């Protein structure tokens, strides 16, 4: 249960951190979309471990294999199966965790829920599960590109360090210009040094990933339970270590009055109806209004740290646990392509839903 996401563009991810392989099956992808193994690999390379000294040092090349659903570089309309084999699993790093629950990780809840769990590497709770999402996001990107939709995500803040970034103008080149994936170059250097010093202290930090979708047509999303922001929020909060979601002005909007917060409409020169400001984050009444969709996702500090922490054994005895193993001192730089993939998957699904129910946007 709970391994499937989306309704028309539907993905099912599978695989455990220290099992033989991880992957995804995509059902409902339209035919004749251009897809290459390189385009999927590019996104997986942005997610993979060992990218710099501020990410986990697990050595995985995360090479993707396309098993089905693509012929001569085009999707065929049948199920796509994408597979990545695990290479550098070291179960012995987790030997003490057979007995001791990692504070703020999934060990205790998985054990209590199922009465059994894949202990090595956290099984399905490991961020390796997100390989399937990122691979599927690259396929969703082919559909979105055709519709003129571009999605970008970046690191907005790390603990107290906050970048000054204009979501409207951010470019992929700026984001990828440094290992933190923060488009504010000066701030990226401070963030890198900060994460590195926290790593050396055997500790961890969290922060915020921001995202923008440009070129989204009016009409994606539906009233009530399928509001676009509700679907985006659900997608984002399904990412491991994600703890908060905002759209548009988010929590900051609570400090404004309606007179300042309302997005005034005006007729633009090209005949479209636009808004002067975008505190709505591109979504009104749960439906996209044609402005940029602006979101932010909060990530907690990584649970597994090298310092000794109070916990209990599986038998309920108090003890302390100082983790071994290779862990991310800050999940943010690697979370960027995951947030991007989830945003693409939601938009691709809603694009197909809109085409199925309405066909076009009414004027
Ligand atoms: C890119 C990424 C990398 C992560 N790396 C680690 C890690 O090295 N160690 C760890 O304990 N948690 C890591 N996490 C978070 C855990 O997977 C997550 O905290 C755990 O599954 C418990 O779920 P929860 O935090 O959502 O409650 C990572 C998350 C992401 C998105």
C-alpha cells in the first residue's frame, strides 16, 4: 500500500536501500514523447550520493536501465519500467540498529506497524526510494516540455542562511553552478562551509527548497479535494524528511492585509488576463491561473547523526546510539531534483486530467 502516485500519469516505485535494485513503473504516459536514457540519467546524477563532501559518501553510480515502454527514443504508450541496481550496500553499518531505534527515523514506527522491517539502510524509508520518482520525473518533463511548462527548484535556505533569489528569474545554470544548488553564488559558499562544519561536528542541518513552474496554462487542478495546491502539498510531504509546504505567500501572507495581499487583475497586451502580484502562487480556488506556480518545502535536519543520542532497544531498554554509516549532513542539495520531479509528476497528471475532462481552457 502507498507505493503508487498519480491517476492518469501514474507511477509505482519499488525497491529497498540495500536490496538488489530500485525502480519505477510508469503507467498512462502518452505515446510518441521523446525520451532518452541520457535525459533520465542527467536527473539521477543530480540526486545520486557522493557528489561532494557535504553529501553522503555512499558510492553509487545509479545507472538507469529502460526495460520497457520506449522504442527508438519515443514512448510507446505502454508501461515504462526503469531500473537502477544497488552497488554499494554495506549492511554491517546498520548492525546496532537491529536492536536500537534511530531517533526521528522510521525504525520504530515501521517495526510497530509491520512487526518486521528491512533494517539495512532503512529499506523503503531510505531516500534511495526517490530514485524511482526522479527517473519518472524526467519522463514527465518530456510531456511538460511539449506543453511549454518549465519546472525549476533550488536551495532557498540552510538553517539560518537564506538566499536572495527572484523565483521569476532563476536559471538552471545558476542552480547547478555550485554543489549546494543555491542560485545565490555568495550565499551558496556560506551554506557549503556551514554544512561542512556541521558535518565535522557529527551533526546535521535542515532548510528550505523553493520551486517555480513557468508556462502553466490556466485550468490545472479541480475544486475541493483535487485542488492543485493540495496535490502539490501531498506530493511534497511524501518526500523523506519533508516537514512543511507553502504555496505563494504561504505563512508570511498571514502578516498582510487583504488590500495588500490581493493579486489585482489587469488585461495584458497579448490579450491574456494577468495579475499584478502573485501572492496566490499561481493557484486560485485550487486551479492554476496562468501565473508562475511558486512553492517552498521545508526539510528537517537529517535524523541519523554521528553524535550519541538517547534511545531505546527493540526490547524497550534505555540506551544511547551514535550512528555509523554514511549519511547526508544536510539533505537539501540532493532534495532539489526530488522536489523538481514531484512537481513535474503532479503537473503532468493534472495536464492529462484537464485534457481528459475539459479538453481546453475556456475563454
Ligand atoms: C535526499 C535525501 C537524503 C537523505 N539522506 C538521509 C541520510 O543520509 N540519513 C538519514 O537518516 N536520513 C536521510 N534522509 C531522510 C530520511 O529518509 C527520513 O528522515 C526518514 O525516512 C524518516 O522519515 P521522515 O523524516 O519523513 O519522518 C534523506 C532524505 C532525502 C530527501
